[in-house]
C-alpha cells in the first residue's frame, strides 16, 4: 500500500500520461490517481476524477481492501471512488447508541435476526461498498452475512445524518440502497428530531412517513418505536 503523499504524487506523474492513452490500468495507477484526487495534492484533480469515470477506471472492492487495509479511518467505496467518512459528532453517536439499543432489544427478544452498527462493510457490488450506521438482517437472510462483510441486500439500513453527510445519505447512498433492493431505509435526523421511513417501490424509494413521536415498521411487526427516548 502506498502510504505517503510523496509516493502517490510520483505515481500520479509517472502514470498520468499512460492513463490518458490506455483503457487498461493497474490498481496501483488507479490508487495513485484517486489518492491524489482525495487529498488534492496535484493540480487538475477534478480532471483526473472525470478521466477515471470516463475510462472505467473506477476502483473495485479489491482496490478498496488494499487502500483501507492499514487505516484506522472509516472509508466507503461509492461508485468507484473511495470516500473518507468524517468522524461522527456527539449527537450522532447518542442517537446511534439509543436507536441501536432499542431495536436490538426487540430483535433479540423475538429472535428476528442480526442488528449491527458501523464499521461493517455492506458489499453492494464491485464498485460500491458502504458503511450504514445500522444494518438489520433477518434470520431468513442470514446467508448474506460474512465474517468481514454483509452482502448486498439486508432487510433494513439506517443512516443518521449530519451536515457533512446529509447530501450523500439522501441522494447518492439512497439510490445505491434502492438499486441493491433493500426493502426499507430510514434516515434519522438528530437536528429535526425525526425519522423518515422509505419503502422500496418499482422506481426506487417512496416516503412512507416522517415521524417525530412514534411509528411502526414493516421490518419489525408489532413494535411501536417511540422517539422520545431516541433524540
């Protein structure tokens, strides 16, 4: 793994012209170009980003594992680009802990499946590996759970938005989750103290409801989710 900017910079310079001319490219070249783009350490990074997409030079799951294997930071692979996830704030973590505890108690009591929190790779496809805040996998779909990742279509994913991740969670990741055929998606908003519930339809997610007091979920029949103790 290339671990210092100087090496990545040299790789960018060495491979840049080759990348412009060639459709085939090694992971080292892709890594260097994406690294330079991520940390903005060379001019023209936006052009490199465009070039990566136009020539199908997107990073893959294998590249993602190499790229992130020795890092203690949290990353996602989104449409072939490695994106660093900002460290969550206090209110994000408070809501995450309370919501997870509330749901997990119900899941365990009724033996419904497995509920986990990030960091946990959700492998959607070779160019999309996401880190939902909470993932629920029912017993019936337990076969998708691996030791290092969950594969493609859990029953429910939950994102707790913050100013730095709201656009990504509401637009890009929402579309990826829909394409992965995840039946239910919640967006928890600590600032508004509400949860939006989306159900998968024929053309993507449809807003089932926006709640600030209590609601029920198709994923957890019989459970009334009170938000007074969550936010």
